C-alpha cells in the first residue's frame, strides 16, 4: 500500500501566497501576448485628411467621421490619440462617448475598427474673407507616430437674432445669418445689394410687412438659403421656413435671386393691388421646397425668366383668386424625397372660412405665356374652380402636362399648347432644366412674348433664331 505525504501547514501557507502571483503572471503574460507590440505597427485610416466646408463663426459645424482600423491579427493598444492644438484647438474629438483633446490607452481588437467623431467651432475674426483653420489628430502606437490632417474654412457673418429692420440697405461685405426671424417693419424697405447671401437657421423665417427689394445681377445673384453649407445639405429641402410677404406689404421686387431649401419659398398674402404687382420676380430660381415654391393668396404676382422646381407639394399654388402673369417660366417638379400627391400648378378662387362657409374671390387672370409645366406626375395642373366667381386663366404657347382626357379645346384658355410631350430637359434629376438639342420646346414660343423678354435667365438672346424657346432657358446651338 502506497502512502502520499500530506503537505504541512507551513507549506500550504507558502503555496497560498505564491499562487496569486503565478496567476497574475500567467494572465498578464497571456494578455501581452495578445497585443501587437511591434514598433512599426501602423493604423489604417478611412482618409488622411478631414475637410469641413465653410463654417460660420460661433455656430460650429456638422460632425465628420474618421474610421481607424487595426489591420493585424493581434490587438493593438494606442498609447494616445490627441489634437495637436491641445486645449487651444478649434476642434473637438469624441471616441466611444469620451470627448476631449487627448485620450489615452485606447484598444482596438484584431481586424476591428473604432470611429472618431470630429467637430469644429470657429471664433469670430472680423474678417470678411473666408479663413482656413487647420489642426491634426495625432496617434501614438507603440513607437510609431501617425496623424490625420483637419482643415476647415470659416466665415465671419452678420448675426441677426429676432431682428426688426427699418429702411436700410444690406451690402455685400459678409453673409447674414438669421436666427428665429427677420422682420421688415411696416412702411420700411429692406434693399439687398448684388451678391448678398442670407442664411437662415433651422425654423427661421423672413417676415415682410413693408417692402423687400433684392437687386441681384447675373454675375452676383442674391441667395436665400439655410445655414448648413456642407455638400450633404446642398439640396436638402425644409432647412428653414421661407419668406412671408404679409398682408399690406407691397412693391416687392426680386431679380437674379435664388431661394433654396425652405418649406415655402415665398408666401404672398392677401390684399392685392390689381394695378401693380405685390411681387415681381425676374430671373429668379426657387428650388427644393418641402411644401411650395410660390404660395399666393388673393395676390398680384408677375414673373419672368424664373425657374421654380423640385417642390414636395406645389411649385406654384395660386389660391383665393388674384391676378397672376408668368412669362418664359419653367415649372419642373421631379420631387423624389417622398411621394408627391399634388400637381405642380394649382389655380383656385375660393376658401372655406372657420365657420365652414365657402368664400369666393375672383381669379381675375392667370396667364402662362411661353412656359413649361412638367414633372414626374401624370398631371401637373389642377383647376379648382368655384363657378360663383370669375375664374380666368390662359395657357398661351406653353408646354403642359395634364391627364390625357383633360379638355384643352377652349382656345380662349389654351392657345397653341404642347400637351404631354417631354420637354427633354438636359438632366432634371440633377437640377439641370436647360433644353436638350432635340427638345420640342425649341423655337415654339410666341414671338411677341419673346420680344418683351429678349434675354433669358442666362442673358442669352432668345430673338436671334427661328423663335423663342419655351421656358426660362434659351438653347443656343453652337457649330
């Protein structure tokens, strides 16, 4: 029979003391074996430079993203990730919910990645010209140093917060950034010089109780848009509320003016002056509206050489009567952000009041001469008539898209129209509404209307060939 010697108490105490040390050594030796400790271990980045588009001073930017990848079969421990500019940097970084200027001991598992989110805030400089703000994110892994460059362009602005404007002129020295609202007071006129850019923060609006004069030129158009200047937001609708011409306001003139990415581009309220337009649009572009490009109620509006495009409901809604004239205008609606249920053009001569009573107002005239009305719906015109009041309209030498059974036999209302033919815009889904060389709209316009507006929206002469083209753009053939 064999006997095994039992350790004495002293030996057992010694074993209990050294076992934790053995486990600690074994555990961390295994852990270290799992990490790549080579001095030349290098991270891989989704890009070597993060570039921010123009950022307005004081309001920050959108968030950019950098992916950092461990390409190795072992884990990597990054000793530090830091902004070269330290606490004085205009940039901020965030890694897995931890933000700051420097973060230490970040681990990336084998073949895995982490994301760094970067923001920039640029202080006012009183400099009217754009400025560049640079920095870099530095990475120290084992003994290896790497960096990713950060570049942002900043622009100082006039900041208007709940601003009330009397009679004054805005010059083109630096952009205007509007928070909440801009209100042009009664009997006051805001004149905007060529080249001025007005940027509206989310949910901001311009209210006009007096008069708005926007004197853009072909070389220096005036811009109304949102305040997100990154490429991602270039054509996103609904970034601000729009321009509201209030009841009693008058004599508004917008020429060579672009209105982009709002909910309603221009809302023209009631109390029209039939002898003089409440609003005159000349050589304007109104694009990418969540609701309507032009929403008029019992108003007087004249427009020429104007493009209204890509609206979620109506390009133009002319309601509660009024008086309207559109010459050489292009209404092109290829809205694709949601299912559009409404046509591009609405004509209406009544409304229903809060008591449920129908109130009629005469539509004195709605003239569309040498125009194009087209889009991606089966019909782009709705005539919502109450027979108790006047409902006068005419489509004259225009291309229109309507239901196939839409009656266009009345020559007092439809004169020399092109019905349901594709105008062949160059690239409407990329916002190019110029005519292709094979367009049926070429040379089809009424010469008398063309002579009233001899230059198109690009200042090309539409009187030099067989006839004026329909719409705002005259196609000039080159040999």
